[in-house]
C-alpha cells in the first residue's frame, strides 16, 4: 500500500501573486495571516502572549477570523501556545539539517566509490525513509 500526500504551503505572503491558490478561500487566508502576524511580532521581540493578544485585537478589528476569535477568545492563546514551541522548532530545524548533511555525505561517499546513482537512490530510500522522488532529487542535486 502506498499513501500519496499532497502538501500545500499556505504561508501568508504580502505579495498576493506569490500566495498559495488556496488563499482565495477566506478561512485559509485569514488563518495564514494570523500565524504570520504572530510570528512577525515574535520576530520583533514581543513575548508570545502579547503577540497573540495584539494579533487577535488586530484581526478582530479588521474582520480577520473575527467570528472565530470572538467565540473562542479565551481558548485561542492556549491553542496557539501549544502550536508554538520555539525550542522544538529550533531542534526540528537542526535535525533536518543533520539529516540533509548525512544524505549529502552518503551521496558524496557513494560517488567517490563509483556506486551507481540508482543504487544510491535505493539506499537513501531505505536508510532515510525517502520517497523515490525525494531520493532521486537528492542524488541529482548532490551528484
């Protein structure tokens, strides 16, 4: 059995031309903006609670998720706080970097020992649980 998953990046982008096609749906666009605005505030040095509160205030006054935010005003900070864990985000990014480095190192070594690209793709799929397309792309990018 094979599961194929399509993932869409719904991240907010102020350049409307670079937004995901799903942004034409107001709930997705609104949620995307909410997450973006909280992150923007965090990046500027605000604490998480203040960033959430100010984003909620802004969104309510600009009819962005207004009904949802008013109905769940007390729960939103806790829900968002569970979603956001800066340390876990940093650790995940570091893990991703380590895995990418291991993949690049494996490809370089395989190339040095004249292992065929198709064999490298198969081994990457097994060792790193990559799809065929992911492993092929990694080999092509690093060969």
